[in-house]
């Protein structure tokens, strides 16, 4: 079972990283085009502010998934300096893990509610559903919870 779980985790991480890389590349190309059009042609596309912001939000919450898949989030390395190896450090790590899961669950639920509440609103420039910005939150949080469970809680 562990092999299957490890492969699923690696696939989730790879998908999140690929989506993040594609979004980052798209963001860079769009910003470059906006700069060229503004200073080269004297006019900016109507979507020049809205689309990069949407991509940035999605890239950020896609990166969240990879951070949890790799267990590289919220780590400053201070716990090893404060608590020696032993029961107290394991208890703090367990508490931090539970708090993280609770926080991600709150993000997923509240993000979903906000996305659905604002879905019928339209963005100004592109007339996209307003909830599209917020949908990245429950998706990123939900996939992060999945990554934690696939990781098996391993530090």
C-alpha cells in the first residue's frame, strides 16, 4: 500500500508543480506582453490587471499543494533548537499537524462557500465568474489535505 501511496503522492506533487510552472510561465509572458503593449504601442489590454491576478492566485494555491506533498511548508528549523529529540518534540509536531489539518479544513470549507457565493458575479474586464478567484482556495486546501494523508503524516 505504501508504494501506491508514494506514487500517488509523487503524481500529485508533479501535477501541482507542472501546473505551477505553466502558470508562472503564462504569468511572465502576460506581464511581458502588457509592458510591451503599454510602452511600445501606448495601450494596454483590457485584461492586463485581471488575468495576471487570477493566475497569481491559482499559482499560489497550487504551490501550497506541492509544499504539503514535500512537507516543506512552515518549517523554520527552530523546533530542533528549542526541544530535544523525544516525547515533547513529537507531541508538538503532532499538535502542529492537527492544527494544520484543522486550518486547511476551515480554508476548504470557507473558500468553497465564498466561491459559490460569488460565482454569479462577473469580473470587470473579462466577465469571468467572480468565484473563480476563490475556487483556488478550497481546491488547494483540499488537495493539500490529500497530500498530508498520502504522506502518511511522515515528517
